C-alpha cells in the first residue's frame, strides 16, 4: 500500500445535474452547447469537459466550486 493520492474528475454535464442546476442530461447539453456555461471564467461548450477539484463553474449568475473526494491507491 502507498500513500499516493489522486483526484477524481467529473464531466461538466454530470456536475450540473449533481448540483441541481439542471434536471436532465438534455437540458445540460443545451445550456452547455449554447454557450451559457463557463468553466474558470471561460465559456465551455464541451459537455464532456472533465472538471477537477478547484475548477469553478458558472451558470445563471451563480458560481460553484468543484470539490471532489480523494481516494487512496493501493
């Protein structure tokens, strides 16, 4: 066993559903592809964009900080 840690990632469309800003993947896809979502203050149009801990996602005037669990590797 080692003490090495890794951050997980989450896709942008999944994150929007997780935080309750959209109810469906289709809604997330529409908002992202229409340029309404920003990641780290830049418009992001890729719904599969992988987010890491510390990224900031802005939608509808609200900004969310991405916090992800860390897992131990064995």
